[in-house]
C-alpha cells in the first residue's frame, strides 16, 4: 500500500468514524435529551491561541470569535483523522486486518484528550471536575469515545473492502 493510499484510507476512516459519533450524539440529544459538545467552543479555544490565551476561566465567558463554529467542526474531524492514524502502529497491519480491540483502545483511550487537555483549558477542570455534574460528564465522554472506537472498527471494515 502506498503512502497516498494509506493516507486516504486513514482520512476516510477518521471522517466516517467521526460521522458515526456525530450521528450517535444527535440521536442521544434528540431521544435521551443529552446535550452534545458545542464544537464552536473548540473553535473559540483554538482561535484564542494565536492571541496567547490557552486557558480560560471558562470558555463560555470568553468572547466569541469569528468563524469559531467552522473552525471547531474542522478541528473535530481533523482530530478524528488523527485518532484513526493512531491505529497504524498496531501489530498485524490494522488497515488490512481490521480488528475491534485496537479500535476500542484508540477510541476509549482518546478520552485522555478531553479529560486532561480540553476540559481544563476550557475552565471545566481536569476530567470535568468543575462541572455541575462531573461524573455525568465523564460518563458521557467515555460513552462517546467508546462509540467513536466502534466507529473506527466499522469504518475500517468498510474501507478495507476497497
């Protein structure tokens, strides 16, 4: 497999897995009344970085930035692709022999990013410790990352057919 083929496969897997996660979160919001992360906040966080602001008292109180929703959604999908690339070093040439365990390891392991980078930077504390219901927020994050891991497996299984 060439570098270009590998890159295209990883990008497709990341986009499809992220789309599966987004569909799950839409369904969860509609049928279980569980709000999803507002990805404009991710964009706001990233757009404040060039101005030297990496940590927020709370991202909700930081002034909105132009194009934050577009930037946030783009970053969301780019992160999905980056996590898909994390499957490449797994033994057994994961792209050719897709298995569920590495997919779940990457998916669930990805919860480290929001717990220890994003949530503290947003002013929500480590692992949502400053949120009104931190254990609920943690559980929702773990479930979302589990679904993303399943999405990686499903997407990888489809892409491997081509």
